[in-house]
């Protein structure tokens, strides 16, 4: 996996120079993903982890726990209160520089959720978060939507790092509105072209990936939950559905960001514990 780490000069200016910017963009265009290292304050990640560990117990106590595909991959929104909304997380200058360069003027974020992979979790089915925008394409369209993911600690095979299928975002067999999982036949054909890799990342890093990329959650065989937070950056003309909100006291963190915040800012954020439901899962809590 291509990893891009800002130089000390780039960190001071909060901006990639042309060489690193082009490396990141080329990796997303060709592989469908890239890691941007060492750009999130550990203290912010630790504060989020402490809060999300507490919140996870409440999520697990719900009458219906929002597992995705298999037991143990739990849909889990991060806290919306201003004290947990950090600029280097929701409006990170390096992540937003890359995504806004790819998506163009007017790019926006309208999504903030996450996935908590708990110890003993199962292997998900390989799936896409969203397919090609139109069916029956002979050639994939340019990038329109990018997932902006980050974990709160190092991720590796042991604690359920995401499995990524390089180049699969250019495969046109899946379109928006079709079932998300891939078939065994699909996987056999794709594996012969480019087998999957483990998307291991370091604490303080972002994983940027095309939303069309084939991927899945893997079992967490460690003793600790692997927390991951996700945003989605979209081209300006894409539809703007929204079921999230944030404390309006965090408005300042978005100032000057090239990616517009399209998540409503409100006086009292809505319940972030109980609003998710299982996806293609009907097993035990």
C-alpha cells in the first residue's frame, strides 16, 4: 500500500508539495486507496477512544445491536459534542487537500460514522460501499466519492484491519442500487488480476479510498476493540442526504477547509447511540 508522510516543512505549512500530493492522487487513481501518515494528534485520538469505549457499552446494550454482515462489526457513530470534534480529524488539511484536488471545487462531506470491530468478530463478505454511478459501463467513471477513514490506534491483521482489493474500484460489475456483496465467482476472477491486501495503518494516519473499492472487515483476534471513524467526501453535484448532526459550537474547526461541511450544526445534537440498525445481519446480539 502506498503511504505518504508529510515532511517537516509540509507539516509546518499544513500542505503537501506537488511530489507528495501527486503520489497520493496516483495511488488512489490506480489502486483505489492511499495511507496518509502522521497527521492526527494522538491526544485527540485518545480522547475519542476513551469516549467511544464508553459509548460502545451503551451500543452493545441496545435491544438490537447494529452489526454489519457478521457479528462483531458494529456500526458506531463518533460523539457529536464539540469537545470531541477536532480540526485535524474532521477537516484535516492533508486529507482534504488530496480529496478536494481529486473531487474538484465544491467537494463536501455529509457523513460521519464509524465501525467498531470487537474481539471475536467474524469475517465479513467482500463488498462495495457504493458501486459505479451508472450501470453497464464499459469503462469506470472518474472518482466521485472518497471514504476518509482513520483508526484510533495502529491496525494490523490481529485486530481486524480492513481487507482491500487493489484496482477493484475500476471494475464495472457493481453499480449504485445493486446488492453490495460480491459473489465467490467475482472474487475468483478478481483475485487472478490482483489479490487482496491487509490495509494496515499507523495511529495518526488516514486511509483514503474510492467508495467503489472492494473491501471487507476481518476478524479481530486481539483483546481490544479496533475503533474506526469514517467520513465521505463527494463531488459537488452529488446528492446530499444526511442523517447526522454536530454541535454548532464546533463551527470554527471547518474554517478555511476546501471540503465543505454539509453535516448540520445544531444546538443539541441528536442521539448518536441508538440511530443505527444492522445491515444484512439477523443473528444474535
